[in-house]
């Protein structure tokens, strides 16, 4: 029997031009639950210099060990540390393999070992790309990143890229790699403005021959005393309304980062039930929207 071709791997850039909208919350907790639901090979890529996603799910001690081993996103971008924060490695060569820079976060004991949840940890060192004005210098770095993602698509079933909230070099890299953009939006006018700015930015990028599909998820909805005026405006918008998921993510302390806990909200003992049902509804919609 002829071998069946691999199904296309969605690459989801989690992005909004406004900060504080819950990108890390979505990237960590929703995609971890999505992995549990679909039981396929999922990869998280921490592409924000602040690397909040990594800090959410990996302890400081483990992260320092990974960084010392060059198992972070920086090794995806360059083959060796540059001599200066304002320079990049010349002739960076091919990207590393996924196994060289990733860490396994979860796996199922009763399925194939490759059905796991992997993370490429973040790294503050990539902030230097925002300080280099000459785009031609960064072109090989972008090509190396895009090649890395292309290689990962052959090994994974879903890739999530947690992006920084700006129109930086990293944003351009993520958008060129993405098949979809998942935009977390809080029910306030500033967050809505970030959505509109992002959409205009994407539509105006000539290098994006095929624009990534936009998916909007409302995050940070109050369980009481909620003013739905912004949500109503979003859902009635002719452009963004049809692209907005029907289910929203409510505010919950279980989703907040805490000093005493490192890991996923849906794994919190005795607390996960508070957020898991709502996340499950969003996961069901995402699975359909991504064709998984």
C-alpha cells in the first residue's frame, strides 16, 4: 500500500499588537489542553524576548540548564553567539534539528512516544534583532527560522508560535511562517485597536502572498458586572465578527502566574475544574477552525 502523504501542519502565530491581552495564557493553557484533546504532535515556540511562556511552564533551574546547553530559540536563529549584541553570525548555516533545541513537556504513556508536547524555550538574547536597523543583515537569520519551521512541519501536527506584541523583525518571521493568526482580545477598546492595527499590518505586507487566516478569541471576560458593549461591537463587526470564536475565556486566578506554581493551569491539582470546561469549549472550536 502506498504511503499516505502527511496532512498539512497548521502554524498558529498567537499575536496582538497590544500587550497584556493574554497571549501567553492562550499559548500555554489552551494549546496544552488542545494537545490533550487531539492527542497529536504539538510544538510550542516561545518567540517573545520576554519568554513568559517558558517561565510559565519551566522552572528557573531547568531553564538555566537548557540555556547553557543552547537549547533555546536563539540557537534556531543563529549557529553561535555573535561578538556583539548589534551583530549577527555570518553564514549561520542550516538550522538545528527539533530534537536539538526542544524540551518535552508532556506525553501519553499509552500512545506512541512521538505523540508529545514539545517546547522550544524562549531567550532574551533575541531582543537584539529589534535593535539592528539593516534588514539585509537579518535576512539569513529569518531564512534560517523559516527553514526550521518548515522542517518542524514534517515532524509535528500543530505548531504554536507565541509572539511579541509589536511589528518587529520577530513578528515578520512569525507571520511569514504562519498559516493562522490567533488574536487574543480583551473586552476593551485598546485591545480592539490592537486587533485592527494587526489586521491592517498583515494586509499591507507584500511578502505575504497568502495571508494567514485570522481567528479571534475573547479573553479576560468578567463573570459578574460585565459590560458587554465591546464584545457586542466585536461580534457585530462585519470583518472580525465572523472570525471570532463563539466561546470566550473568563477571568480566573487559576490562569494567573503564581510564584509557587510552574506548569499548566489545567494540571493544577484541585483547581483545574474551574477553567477546564471553558477551555474545552474553545479547544473544540479551534480544532475545527484549524482542520485538526
